[in-house]
């Protein structure tokens, strides 16, 4: 298993390009299942989760052709196997995103339940409830969701909580349904909007994406299209945090701050100077950051996927901060690893009290999930001496060429095989 060895203490300085968004690319790859034509996608990041999704839809009959470095075409005219097996779904929860499109296109789908994951139980009851409201017959047996519907029908769905992939699954199912579907309490995440834009370019009739009420007028079929995936706002935020924590000065290109208001506001509160340009963000960090309290909540509030990175920042900031996690019940596993580096963190249920210390010391730590791993990288970049991060396959799921990008900014980091 690969590990990451970081020699901390070097400020990140320079320019780095941000990749396409994992959480937009994954549902958009699934959208290809909805039409019998070719979908051409660009700005696709090179990540393990993307490879997993390509393998998953590939075994369903979708022909994937790579076109250069970051583009590919998906031809789903031969889709013949609406089945997502456990051994693929268990490695990536987002596999559940095939359920809605398969059901809408094939009238049937058998998809393994994803099960729990390191950050919490994460059920998919809202996906199932919404599809049932659209007329699907659903049974859950032997760990599989088996769904059938000759044609889904439009209806009004109110989800119990804001769910990102739930909204995406239901939106994809609804584009081929009979009549109008209204999704209330919809997720407003930018990735939902990117998926809607791609679906609209394929001929779907969708309005309201980006608000909490999405209306979809079903059509008989979709056609081929081309779409460029939006930049990864979480990768962007992670590099901003890494630069802030190391007192660096970076320019991130191929990205934008328009989806990062809550994160940029908080970084400014720490004392960072941030210049948001049309397709770049420049951050200059002060010599000592001020601790900032955060509370995670659905977009446009502070993203849970940036919580761990801000915990790392607060570990070396001046003062104390409270971090409140409201989306996932078990998302503080990075805290115990940060404590091993010398951080002062006290956890009480879904609150973490972080008191900044003057320095962290390198140690061996273990990555437990994707964003937890990012916080350990940030802490390792700050810590004195060497930090060895184990189990970095989590990082490879969501950060493209992380050691190369960090090295370009001057970090002393290398992969140990
Ligand atoms: C997506 C993102 C993930 C991010 C999360 C929250 C992708 C591929 N992943 O995950 O990076 O951390 O949004 O912003 O886009 N819930 C239920 N029942 C359901 C669905 C969700 O109880 O049927 C709960 C979850 O357990 C969680 C909350 O709702 O507590 C939000 O989860 P959700 O938005 O669905 O997360 P994902 O879409 O899985």
C-alpha cells in the first residue's frame, strides 16, 4: 500500500491548476446511461473513483473511449446489463447514482446497497422513496436494490433531508419520466447544477437546479452532447487551506471562487488575503493564522468536505475554535491522528474544540477517509520533521496527482511504495 512521506515546514508558493470536480464527474458519467447516443466529456479528473465508475458502467455495456488526457466519449447504445455488483459498489458509495438512470432507460435495475462507510451510516432511503413515488416497484433483498418500472411517472417528491446524490439520482430518473417531476428540498450544490446543465444539453427539460425546488418535464429520449465538467471546488479549497497553514502564497488556476463563498470568507477571517479573479484565486497567508469556528451544512453554507482541512488549520492557529459537524455523524476520525502530531483537540459528540498550538511534530499517521487524508497532508506540511501518512488510497480517490501538484508548490513530499 502506498504511503506519503512529507517533510514539513516549507511554505507553499507558486501556481497550480485545479482538476475537474470528482463529485460532478461521477453523476455525469452515470447520465450517459440515459441516452443511446454518444456523450463527450472533458475536464475529467484522473482519479480512482472515476476509474471505478468507468469500470462499473463499462460492464453494463457502455463503450468508453479515452480522447487525450482529460476527455472521453461514452457510447451507451449497447447498454445491456443494468446490474451493479457488490464488489464494485462497496469501494465507492457514489455507485448508487446508476440506479435512477438505469431504471429510467432499461425499466429495471439491480444495484447493490452501498452499506456504511467510515464517516457514517449513509443510508439511501431517500433515493428509494423518491423512485417509489415515481411508480417504481422496489424490493431490497440479499443486499441488492431491485427496481422495476415500465415507465416512471412524474410526481412531487419532498426529501426528508437535503441529499446531494439523492437529488441527482431522482433528477436523472425524472428526465425520461412521463410528465412533470418536482423535487422539493433539493440539494443546491454546484455539482447538481453541473449535472443539470449536462442533462439539458442532452435534451432534458430542467428548471430550478441550484435552488431547493427542481422541476423536470419528462421527455421520450435524450440525445448525444458534449460537456466540460466544472472545476473541483473541494480540491480548490484544500490547496487554499494548505497554502494558508504553511504561510504560503499561491495562485490556483482553472478554478473559480464563485462556488466557494463560505470557504473564502472563513479563510479571510483567519487573516489570509484572497484575490478572486475570473478563473483563478490568489491567496497570501499571514505569519500566524487566527482560529475560526465553522459549522457544516448543505450548500451554500460551509461544506462538510472542507471540515477536516479547517480542523488542520485551526491546530496551528492563534486561539480556539469550535468545529460543528451537522451532516455526518462520524466525521472526526482525523482528530485522533492530528492529536498524534501534537494538536490540542477535544471532541464532544459532533463538536470539536480545537486550541491552536505553536507547532506540530511529524509522526506516522493513518488516513481514514478522503477528506480526513487531506487534513493529515496539510498538518504534515506544517509539522516539523517527517510525517508518514499511511493508507493514502483514500487520497487517490479524490485528489489528482497530489504529490506532483504539492511538489510544484515547493513542498517536500514523495510517495513511498
Ligand atoms: C455527497 C458527496 C460527498 C459530500 C456529501 C455532503 C458525492 C459523490 N458525494 O455525498 O462528498 O460529503 O454529499 O455534502 O457527491 N441521507 C440519508 N438518506 C439518504 C441520503 C442521505 O439519511 O437516502 C443522509 C446521509 O447519511 C447524510 C446526509 O443525508 O447524513 C447527507 O448525505 P448526502 O448529501 O446524500 O451525501 P452523498 O450524496 O452520499
